[in-house]
């Protein structure tokens, strides 16, 4: 019988190995994420079954050794046998003990690392997993169903054998076999889901399996720690460290409470299996689960549409007559997969940006300037895009095909658009990527508008009209394409010359024009100020000149009149004594005229002295040395007499 | 043998599901389907709804999205008729027109279909652009601009190429982006800057011109005012001279005396300020220094 058990052990790990390999091939063939993660469970099951098989063989050897020993003891009765050391007497027992003491914890630790590592790696890599291949789904589904059947039958047989014969070493393999069966069944189900258009289910189930793998890793770790503190009862067989209760639980849902009870019994010695709760759950668990599944299925007969949404109701893929669009509120329908509702955010204002996308980090500054980057940097590009081409009236007028001039300028453009879905059926049924198409149409209309408008016009007076014109054009194009949207807003608030580059700052050049305008006005105003000063000054000067002339004229006439009158009187005096009068007049005049004059009178007439007279003006020293001004008489005379 | 009702129920449900999977399929409003029997085309399903089929591997169902698919070409460089390099990106809307042909042409793979359409669209785009001048693409003159016609020509060229071949129909085609290569962009930047510099220089020169004119006008006006004032002053003085001349009649009675008196007056006026006078002892009244009358031989000697 023991030989049969060992054979079952061999079959267990062999089947797990073969099915694991086959499952890996099928997972690759059908791009099944669930199948791929399931392979990890099967491989771990293979390792656990292999280790338990070796442990089984060691126990069998020990049992045979013990029997042999008993036989020898009975036949010889020799005392010398009892004098040998126990290790020498029972080498198989010693081997088994060494195996359980060292190899089993080591294997369990490796198992923990494998489980944890695989859970972490798959959790990260599943995001990049390709969707299941629909063409291969039926084949994969059939193969997974076959694997599930094989694993289930063998697992059930092994677990039954383990329970009936009390062979605990068959349990780990049996648990993994049944779990493998369920995973293969799940993989078949996800393939069916993908076949029916629910490709995402495969990914969700794969994530769920990753979670289970992580939990088994935690359980293995906790088991290792508990093993250290577990109370040792003499004669009680130690629990298999690498046997997962969680896997046993998942592999045998019917034994949920049994496993829980066994765990409690094992750790605390409390007999849960004798309580009424256990007995009730054992009987009703399947019905409860079935009821839950039924309730879940029936919950698909009603749907609640949120205030921002509308729903499309389809029956076997066809819009339901009269109820094709569901408004916000509660609605009843046939259960899935007969009726399916697709939700859309139709009432919410949605938006996109044509051209440069503003960078919220850069725009956080209080002032947004043309000369500073304020748009989101795109991959592989400079700080901002070169801009959109816009027509130039001046360039167009000068353009000459022989010169190959480019009659265009570049503008940095960032135009936010806002829209609402007004006809959900048109939006959802006409185009596969309606939002992308709307963005393409808006881009096209902006380009089309810019290539036919003068740059300076659109940047200044034509801006508001241009925004409205672009909105209407995009609306018209959207209507032509039957997109079923209302373009609520198109803003032209961010349209300006490009930043340029370091060598050629374009936006800064536009600002310099404004500076030049101000400089021009400044120069004109300074000139006007000069004129405003110059002319009144000249007028004042003219008035002064005229006044002086008038004064001089009056003086001249008056003097002439006075001199004439005086001369008449002087004539009388002169005629009385001409010589005396002349001399007197002469001397009076000299006395008066020479009074302030510095006079040098040379009295010697017969000398040969050379007289040196210094008439040079000199700064008086006292002016330099002190504030006191001496009278001219005190000043040392520079004259030589 | 007693059977567990739960097992029976579950098995029945699973059987129904499996049977549905094998014998039926759904076609959504957005889809078309092609059914093949032992690999040979059987029929196409263009109406949405519940459909029956024979199980795999007898019949196989291929379902495709029947809606208009958006397809965007990369931003790539081409050249216009007047030899100006431009960068153009186009978008296209295409849908499956013939599901059977689509299946045969692309094995039902939309990615492969777009990869196949890409060179066709690119060829049409470059071909049409090369027959138009740059000013056909961009101009303020509405009559000169042929933007819409260029798009239409591209669409016609693509449709002519793919018709009856690929099982798809191009619904729309448009220019999504239009630009210039980086080297030309730099020169456009330079030209835009030069235009601004021209304006700057113009404004500054205009300011200088108007300032100088204003100053010159002011100077001229001031000069005129002063010149007129000077002339008027001279006229006034002339009139004064004329008026004063009538008084000079009195000097005719003794011109010599009048001249003598005038000389004295002139002498007095000329010696008023900062003069040095070197006089001989014979000059009256300093001749008195040589001896007073009645004091013969007496004199001042220094």
C-alpha cells in the first residue's frame, strides 16, 4: 500500500510538471495573463510535491528500518544492540530528522522567496501584458478545460487518499493539483470572456492571482515564524511547513471550515468542528455561494446613470428601440449578457488644447510673458514648438517666386476648446475615436484659418472675431462628420510671436517695436518742449529789444533837445569871454573825467631814466589769503616812479 | 446514484454558456463580422444583433470595428513646386467598406491596415504638395489660397489608389499640422526679427525727424521774431534820429564850439572806466606843478 502512495506521489509531481509546461506553452500561444501566472502556481506545486515525495520516501525507509529493528530484536535478543548509539542503530530515522530539521525549513524559505518574488515581478509586468489573442481563445479554452479536468481528477483522488490513509505528505501535492485545476478553469473562463469581448477580465484575474501568490508568501513566512514558537507535543507529528493552508482552502472550497477548524485545533487545541456553526456552514456553503452568484447576476438587471452621464443600451449588440439612450436615473434591463449598457460622460464639459499646451508649473508665476517659456516641453523638442505658420500680408505683397521667399510668419498658438456631447449615438457609433477626430478637425481648422489671415490682424483687432470664426468652423466640420458635439468655447487668448532662440529672440523683437514707438513719441515731445520754450523766449527778447529801442529813441530825442537848449545858453557864456569859457570848460571836464582815473604825471623832462609801468591787472593777494579787502591805496603799488 | 443538485445546476449553467459560445455570437452596432466555413468565406454580417454559427473549427467568426477609424501620419518633410521645404502632418478617417476584402487584405488586423495605408497616404500627400506652390498653402489672398483643393486632391489620390483593393474607404483626409524645417524656421525667425528691427528703426528715425523739424521750426520762428524786433528797433531809433536832428540846428550858430563841447563830452565819457593816463607837466592844469605865477623858479620836483 505504501508503494501505491509513493507512486501517487510520483504521479502528482510528474503531472504538475507536465501540465505546468503545457500550460506555459498555451499561455504563450493565447497571450493569457491568467495562464501565465497560473504556471507559477503549478511550478511551485511541482516543487512542493517533489519535496513531499522525498520526505515520504524517507519516512518509508524509517518505517522499514523500525520493522527490521523489531525483527532483529525479537530474533537475537542480544543486549549488544542496545549498547549502540541510536544514530548508528536508526540511520534512516536520523536522515529523516536531518531532512526535516534542515532541508524542509530551507526549502520553505526558498518557497517564500519564490512566491514573494514572483508575485512582485508579475504585478509589475502585467501592466505591459498584451491582450489575449481572440483567434486562439477557443483552442486555449479547450486545452485549459482539459488541464483543469486532469488536475481536478488527480487532485481529488490524491486528497481523498491522503484523508483516508492519513497520509499527510500527499496533501501539499493534492492541494496544488486542485488549485491548478481551478486556475486552469479560471484561465478557460477568462479566455471565454475575451472571446465575448471582455478581454480585461483576463488581466483582472491575473492580478487577483498575483495577490493570492503574495498572500501565500506571507502565509509561508508566518508559518515559519509560528513554527519557532509552536508548543511541541510529544508524539504529535509536525505540520508540513511548506504546505499552504490558503492553497488547501482555495483548492478545496468545501473544506474551508475544515481547514479553519484544523488550523485552530492545531494552534490552540479548540475543537471548532464540533460546533453548530461549522456544521451549518459545511452544509450550506455551496448554496450560499450559489445564491451570491445568482444575486450578482440579477444585479445586472438594473443600472443607475449618474447626473453627468448618458448610457447606450444594447440588446445583443443592437440599440434597443425607444430606449437606445438612457438618461440619468434608475433603469431596468435584461441581465448581462443580453442587455449591456455603455456609459458616456455627455453632460460634462470636456476640453482639449490645439497647439502648445500650457505648463501649469511655469504658469504658476504671476506674470506670463511672451519672452519667457510658459508651455509644456515636449519630448525631444526645445522649450517650445517653433509655432504655427501664419500668413503675412507684407511678405505676400513682396513675395517673388524667383526669390523663393517664404511668405509666412510663425506664431505660438495655444487654443483651448471646450465641448459637450449632444448626440450620444452619433458620438459613439460613427467614429472609433471621436475625441481624437474632433481634435484633428480642430487642428485642421486652426491651421486653415491661420494660413489665410494676416498675422498682425489676428494678434490685435481681429482676435475676438477670429476665435468665434474658428469655433464656428470647427462646429461646422464636426457637424459634417456627424460627431454629435457642441463646441462651447474656443479661446484665442494665447497667440503671440514665438520665443525664438538664443541667437534670434523673436518675441523680444516685438517688444522692442513698442519701445521704439515710445522712444519716437519721447523725441517728438522733447522737440515740442524745446519749441514751447524757444518761441516765447524769442517773443520776450523781441519785446525787450523793441522796448530798448523805444527807450533809446526817447533818450536820443530828449538829449538832442536838451543839448540844443544847453548849447544855446553856452553860446551866451562863450560870447561873453570865449577864451576863459573854453579853458574853464576844458578844465572842468578834465577834472571831472580824470577824477577816477589813475594818473601818472611825468614832471622831469631832462632825464634819461627808463620808466617801466606795469598796467597788468593783478589779482590782489589779500583776495586769496583773507576775506579782508584792503583799499587800493594800501595795496603795494606795482608802479615804479 | 444520488446527484448533488448544486453540481447539476452548475454543470447545466456551464453547459449552456459553453454551448452559447460555440453556437452563437453577437455583432455590436459598431461592428461587422465575417463568417468562414473551413477557412472559406461564407458570409458577412453587417446588421447588429444575435447570430448563430457552427462551432469551431467548422466555422470561424471575424469581427471588425465598422466605425470610422482615425489615422494620423507623422510630421514629415516634403517640397513644394517652388522648391520650398515644408513639414506636413495629415490625418485620415477610414472605415471598413468590404469586410471580406478587408479580411483577405489585412487578415482583419487594423494595425496592419494602417501600416499599409501609410505609404499610400504619404505618396498622395507628397505628390499633391509637389504640384503646388507654397503660396497655394499659405496666403492672405483668398483667391490665391488652394488649401481646400490640395486636401481634396490628396483624398482623391488616396481613394483612387485603395479603391477595389484593400476593402477600406477613406472618409476624410485633412492637413493636421503645417510647418517648416528647423533650418528654415531659424531664417524665418531672423526675418521676423529683421522686420521688427525695420519698424524699430523707422519709428526711431521718424521720431528724430519730427523732433528736428519741430526744433528747426521753433528756431526759425524765434529768429523771425527777433529779426523783426531788431528791424523795428532800428526803425524806432532812426525816427528818433530824425526827430533829434531838428534840434541840431542850434549847433550851426557856432560849429567849432559845438564840436569842442562834444569832444569834451566824448573825452569825459571815454575816461570813465579803467583808464591810465600819463600826462606831461605841460598839460594844464598840471603845468602848475612847474611853478605858480609869482613863484618864479619854484617847482615841484620829484
